[in-house]
C-alpha cells in the first residue's frame, strides 16, 4: 500500500502533527483525489479544542473540503475521468478528510460539485463548498434540515422571493458572502447584513442592499432594521451565532418565522418545538452538508448550478 503525508490530531486538545497515512483505493462510486488545496473551517478548530460527535476515535485526520485532481476512478463511475480538476465537501474520516495529500470523495456529489471553472484557482475553489452549502441547506433543503424554499435554479425559483426581507448576520465571512449572493438570486429584498463598515463596498457588490455596523448595540441594530423593513422578517440567518447576535436576531424575527444559526442555539426553542415565549418562532441549527439522504438529490442539483454560477460570475469567491 502506498503511503502519503497527513496531518493528524492525536487527541482532543492536542496540537496537529505531521505523519503518514495509507493512500486508499477508491471503491464503487468513489474517486481518489490528489489534494492541491484544503480549507480550514471553524469545525476543525472546534474538534481540536473540544471534539465532535462524528469523530469517534483518535488520532484522526480532519478537513471537510478541498480541491484537487482525480487520480483514480472507482467501479461504476462514468461521469468523471482521471485528470479532472474538482472541488468538493467531504465527510470526516481518515480516508475521506482533506488534511492529507490524497482522499476519497463521493463521485456523485463531486461530479455535481463540478469541474473547477477556468476562472477559479485551487486555493479559492477549496473554500467554496462548506460556505455555500451551509446557507443552501438551511434555506432550500427539506424540513427539518432546512426551511424548504424554492432554489433559484428550479423553475420559478429565480427571483421568487422579491419583496421578502432578510437579515444576514456576519456578511463579510465566507458563509455570509455566499448567503448574500444566494439571497440575491432568490430575489430577497431588502438584503440587510452586519459587518465591519470597511467591507461595505464588497458586500454591496455581492447583493447586500444595506450594510449595518457590526459594532452597533443590539438596541440600535434592532431599531435600524425595523426602519428598513416594511413587512415582517420571517427568515433570519446568523452566520456569527454568538449569544449577542442570536438575541438580536430572535428579537427581530416575526412570530412563526425561522432563525437559522451555525452553532448551538442560545435563544428560544429548537427546530422541533415551539419557543418558550409562545410566539412560535423557530430556531434551526444548521448542518451544512448534502451528504445524507434525502438531501443528496438537492445537493447534486445545487452542485451543477454552483459550477455554472461560478463560471458566469453570478457567484463570486473572495478569500
């Protein structure tokens, strides 16, 4: 068995160490990718500090997404070829994680995530999937994983939600930037986001209609948002999800609406029960992956659309 270099986490709380791992062979429906770039995500940091329920044994190789070149094709794979350049999100596992030189990738989702467009480098491509999928799952996946809005690539989905306001906390981060662009394609308006004001021009170019200073107090932020919206806020996406942002978002949310958060909910109830104050507000903790059924079908469609949008410049990547 051939050997590769890999970045191992020996145990929770330890430092990463460079070591060796076997280069796996692709099974049916899989491809072996030689990594050219791998992205570091907040979940990787969380696992190092405090663990994660999907990592059941240590030492472990981490890394949720990457970009590279296909080296080998498993049985049954007909839509990819050796030498194809791809980017992808991958489930955690010592054969599939991306903090190593080679990893196994699900061919169905990789083919749909698509070949890297000519205008996208490996480094930039490696950081696309998790950020994009986080908002896409929350907004367009079936319940209970998402709120089941019509995706912009479906018939009638492009611009469908014109006149529906949205607030995106943390618009300058990678997840926030993808959220702004997807809401623009879906027609949301106004698109209100919070960020440092030096990012104002960038976020407006991506589709934000209003950029509010992230340093505003919750009281000032809530007052300003209410001045900007003419109809109830039924969907808010919090890409920061600390206690302060969740509290502001929850206060702005209309009864019956949904607040999507990217870490443990600290307000209201959860996505399966009404909140404590009786207003029927929902708080949804996002699991930003299309790898599980029944979400794979939607993920495959989104992957095709994402590649096209990147090629056409409808979706931009800022690293």
